[in-house]
């Protein structure tokens, strides 16, 4: 499991031996652990690391554990806090539970008792996160729900979004072109506490080099030929919200230095002005390049890389999650031919599954849109696919015979059936939620349930649409 997906534990105690023991127990449970010797030292950790669990001594050098509990709950309401206390302070620990502490544990404690406490806390955090994650899949707007898939690696991406959405931590989104990096950035912004603030997307690769500074930071009237009036830059437009810097690796080194200064000082200076303007923005950057290799060879600033790379969300290429292709195909069919009940032949689906998709999800979407536009709006077959996909299948010797097609039908049906069952298990049998997670319409979902004879909980208050034989 990547460090970003591990449960994060912060241990606060002025005794180093206690901190190290608790961190050893947490590490053995698979947690990512940090420590602080006082409440004052813990506060920067709360902001930088956003721990899932906090384990704090009741008696700290200056502030008490109860004061730290209040500050933690104010900053991170979903973080669970447990209190460590001596025998004579149990009453105070009980009072702390009334203020939101998960539990308390007496010192000296047994290792097994501490291990069980941390396990219970982590399980509660996991269940709360899972339930919230599922609710958001239903409640989020359609343009944010384009992140479709049940494969393990795309589910990891969705869980990372759920963790990051309420923080102001800089995020670096990596992945090949067409994987959906802006979708991830929009989901982090619009699913969290900052949803009502500005979201400004900037394609760094399309900015004209001579106008980059004025576009990003603004300019004063008369700053250059054609500057007829003062104009605020994109950072000012995003003030209080999120700025998404797509393809950050395309910025020239000179602009990288100026961007770094803005991120460090939290202020911009418009072109032609001697005055600086304060800006408070969360930065989400995206790249399809290897920025670590870029800074090593001198084409990207090392200090800017580490400033942006606080948390990384890597989006897998489509060829790395082929099991999501059937679901994505049905999702795009619902988008471009809603209600048309267009079928995809086994041969066409096998071709889609075998293709390597250098353009990733964007290329698959264009492929489906093309097939809908040029086809008969009843069936999509191999002949309806773009020439590049048909050519690759022919070159690899995988042109389908009738027998191969029947084998593919069985394999694809089983894949689709298992996917639907897995989603229904995650959604606890809720049809509306399962349909949203699968990215298909309600009518399509009912046809799939009928076809695969999947029994789910009844919904007597809902009129089920008639199924259509396949």
C-alpha cells in the first residue's frame, strides 16, 4: 500500500519512550506514524499531515491534551483522538470523551491493549470514509462523476480524493494524457469544503510564453502595448479557492522561479506594478511527465517540485485497468445515445479490451462517440470502430472467428456480472447508488440485473422499467 493510502497516526507525548512505543505499535499495524513532544509541535503536523488518528497524553508541557483535542476537532472533525492518562486523571479523560475523544487508555498500558485501541479507531475512520465515499458517488454532479471504475487502482484514486477534498495541501496529479487529471482536480475541489469557492483551471502548455506572467499574475494599465486597463491574473481569480495548473512541466524555468515565489510568499505582483497582492489559493498541479527525472536533468526546478509534490495522486493508464473498459463503454453509450439501447458485440468489446489505448479514457470516449455517430444506433460491431483499433487487431493476429466470438461472449459476460455483483456489495444492494457507481442509467442497470439474474433488495416504492431482452 502506498504511504498516501495508509492510516496516518500522530503520537503526542513529552516522553520519547512513550512516543516510540506507540509508533512501533502503529507501524506494526501498517500505519504511517509521526510524533510531537507538545501540543505546539503537534499543530503544524495537523495541518501538514492531516492525521486520521491522534494519540495524545492528557498532561503536556504547556497545553493539555484536552486543549489539543479541541483544536484537532476544530481543524479535522473526522480525525479520531484518544487520550493517554495516569490513574489519578481518569475523571478528566472521561470529560474529554464528552468533548469528542474516541476513548482513553491508562498508563502504563499493555501493548496488546494499545494495539486493540488503535485498531478500533482505524476501523471507525475506515467505515466513516467508506460511507461518505459511497454517498458522494450519488450526490456529486454528473460532470464530476466521470471517474468511472471498480478496479483496485481507480478505487485507490477515489479514496485519495475523499481524503484530500477538505485539506489545503498542495496536490500533484500524475498520469498519461487522457487519463482524467482535471476530473480528479475538480473532484477534490467540488466534493469538499471549498466547493462554493472559485476553481480556476490553467493549461500551462497552451500559455503564450511572452504572456505567461501577465496571464497568471495580472497587469497594470499601460504595463505593455495593448494593456488598455488593469486586469487581475488567474491567481487572483482563484483567491480563496483552488487553482489547477495542468501540465505544470511545460512552464519555462524563468516562470517556474516566479511561481515558486508566489507559492512561498502567498502574494503576486502584477506586471507593471510595484504593489504586491495577497492571494490564498490551494494549488493542484498535474503532469504527464516524470518531474523527478526532469529536475534531475535540470529542466524543472527541484525546489518547486518538492513544494508541489506534498501529496501525489497517480491515475493509472486505461491499459492498466482493462476490467473497467466495459463499464466505461456503457457509461459513454448512455451519454451519447441515452435511451437508444445500443448493443456492443462480443467481437467489438474484445477488440476494445485488447487495444492499448495510448490516448486513454479520452480516446475511448471519442471511439464510442464516433461509433454512435457513424453506426446504425442499434449495434456496435468491429467495423464501427476506428481503423487504428481494427488494424491493431489484424496485425496481432487476433481477428475474431465465430467460435472465438462465442468464447469472448462468455468471458465478457462473466466479467460484467462479477463487476455488477462487486458494486452491489459495496452499495449494500442499493440500486440507485449502484447505478451511479457503475456510470449507467437506471434502465440499463435493470436490464443487466435481469440478464444475469442478480437478486437485490426490493424497492416497492419504485416502478421498475420494463426489461428489454438482449
